[in-house]
């Protein structure tokens, strides 16, 4: 390897297992650090979380001939904007200028990561969430896969071809999405109206997030949906999985509660016996992290409209837990902090006091 390696660990990291995908590593997510002209060391300092930034990180910061590791591979860095990305991939922040030297160092680093952890899938940040990141690197992910494989075989980096024309695929973004119709089994790299409906209806994506592209994030959320509904968790939306979503849509959810309250709360969005609660509980607890995020957001919005001070982010966290308990106590409900049908409806039907 012809780059200089430094380790300079930061504080923005957490256990991989805390994202719900075990502790294995199976991919690399390429980022760029946005605006050109920034110094490598300043980016390192920022992402390490010691210069005011407490919110993001990466495993490596990379520029021509220089690799700084700020989070151990075995831990999760906060780079992906998605649980699966954070839990299962290694984040590399690249110099956006993308000189040949920047590129070669990236290839070499990826080779060394594959030597340690086995073959990787390659993603750009925008495979996980709506972002411009990783800029120009995105179109070259297929080329990256090829370059890493060739380096492993020959010990040499292939000539830089800018843009590449690879269709080789250890996965990642060289794949092309193909449009599918209703009635076909939906899976990774499908796109179109049924995917969008699936994302909105079954996975609870907001209009903005439901882009109709079945990418890795949708794949992970589909797996969660299947687990929650007792289906084979193969991330494919076939007849049974689609039917589980449609049933859920039409199943009457606790009509008794709704009638007695006399109000007009929106229908409780979860199946009977399920509730909004901590992410770590799994099973019947929905946190908004994996699905039903827009529903969680709807309830939070209603609570905010009632005067409670909380972030309307669609995620059940400590703040939502605390406010739910206070609200329940105030309304004479069991103050367990979990949002079931009664607590859900109370946000609309109980008088504001
Ligand atoms: Zn990024």
C-alpha cells in the first residue's frame, strides 16, 4: 500500500449491533466531504466530533496518499443516515476533487478492507438516503469494484478510465433499476408505481422518501416488515407479503375504542397488539426507525399541536417516551410510555389541558 495511514479515533461511534443488523460488515459506503478546497485534517477534526460536530462520523477520511481512520471497523460510525448503512457498512469520506491520486488511494484502502473482512458490496451514500453525496464518485462505483478486483489479482491499479463502463457487480450502484408492473414480485433494483405504493403503504415512508426505487434501505425495511408479520424474511415482496400489507390496510383496528372515545382520531395504524415503543424491543414495538415512520410523525405532530415540545421526526426515542408518559399520567392512562390504540387516540380525542 502506498498511502500513509494514521489512526486518530473520534467519539462519534457506537456498537454495530445497536442498529439491529448484527455486528457483521458486508459493505463500503463511499461519501465525499462536500465542498472542494477543504483540508484533510480539518475534515478529520470535524468528523471526530471534537470541533463542534457531534452528529456524524466516518470510518476513514481519504485523500491522495493519506488515510486517517477515525472509527474502528468493528464499530459503527454515524455516516449512513440509515440503520442498515450504519450497522453493516464501512463509511469512507473522500476528497471531492477526486484527483487520480484520491482515486488510487480509495482503491487501495478498499483492497485492504476486503483483505480484512472479505468481499464487500459498494454503495454511495445516496443509495441509503436522499443526498447529493458522494458527488462524482457515484458514477464510478462500478469502476471501483473492477479496480479492487483487478488489484487483488495483479497487485496493480488499472488505468483510470473516469466514468467506467463496468457492469460487474459485487452489488452497489453499478446496478440499473428496472421498471416493474403490479403483479410481479418486487425486489432489489426494481422501480415504479408498485414500489412506491409498497414504500408508502407498507413501510410508512413519507411522500418524500417514497421514491419508487427498491434500494438497500427498502430491502432492509421490507425484511423488518416480513419479520413483524411472521413471513419468510427474504426481502422480496411476493403475493403473501403484498397480501399482508393489504390485509393490514383493511383490517378493522379496535373499532370499539374509536367509537367509545367519540372523537375523530385517525385509525390506529398498527395491527392489534402492536404499539409504538423503543427500537430495541423489536417484535410488537414499532419505533419508526424501520417502518411506520410517517405514522409516528403524525402522532408527534398532533402532540406538538397540543403544545408539547418534541421533535416531529417520526422516531420513537427518549423524548417521545418521556412525553408519552407525562401525557398518559395526565389523562389517567397507564403511564407505560408505549403508544397503543388508547394513547394514540387520546392525542386527538382528549381535551387539551
Ligand atoms: Zn455522505
